[in-house]
């Protein structure tokens, strides 16, 4: 499957505003998928996100785990989705353990952004700030870095911290 084909499938399904139907389509695709431009793990992550949008976090957790087990390339480490879903399922200790595992194993700036947003959403602003800062430090200039800078700035405001040199980069990037 090409990215273009996957994008068309997503667009068609989203126009219908039926996340459950799209999740089921992605599940079927992932189960029979062998090779293409997009990895099976990336398709499973998309399915997981759609299961979450349809109000089925347990199914989402299963698909995120399948994506992690698959080991294929995905834009964001599927374990970040596992952590977020564990928080949603009110299993914060497991979520925190998963985030610690990601920290030890290595991560990308996109994963840092996801974890920062998750931690901010569930009230760990200090942890969110640390992930966002580390993500900015590891990220080359571009849209992802701008997203990290914006997230970090929002978290700093929520923490009541004064602006710093990294916040000034956000002003320059506009």
C-alpha cells in the first residue's frame, strides 16, 4: 500500500465520521498486509488511534501493542500510544513505567512530543516540560520542532515559569 492509497482510505472514512468503521477497515488491512510504502506497524497505530476515537480504548491498547510487537517503522513509537491509553484506562503506574522504558530505550522528537502532550493532559507538567525540552534539543529546525516549542511554551505558562532562551526560538520561527 502506498501512502497515497492510505490517505485516500482515511479521507473517505473520515468524511463518513465513523471512527469504528475506519478502525475495522484498518484492522483488516493490517492483518492481511505484507509489504508496501507504509509499514504494518504504522497501519496498526492508525487503527489504534481510530479505536480510541470510537471510544474503545481496550481495542486501541491491543493495536498499539501489536504495532510495538511488529517492530516496523511508525511515525511515533507505539509504546507512547500504549502509555497514553493506559492513562485513559486509569492504569497510571503502568503508563509511567512504559514512559520510563521509552526514555531508557531511545526515542525520537515525535515520540517526545506525544509523551509531553500525554503527561500534560494527565497532570504531570514537570514531566511534560522535561520531555518537551529534550525533544526540542534533539530536533532539527522545522515543523516538528515548532510544535515541540509551542507545547513546551504552553506547559511553561501552566507551570508559571518565566520565558527562557528556548521560548525565544518560538518567536524567531514564526
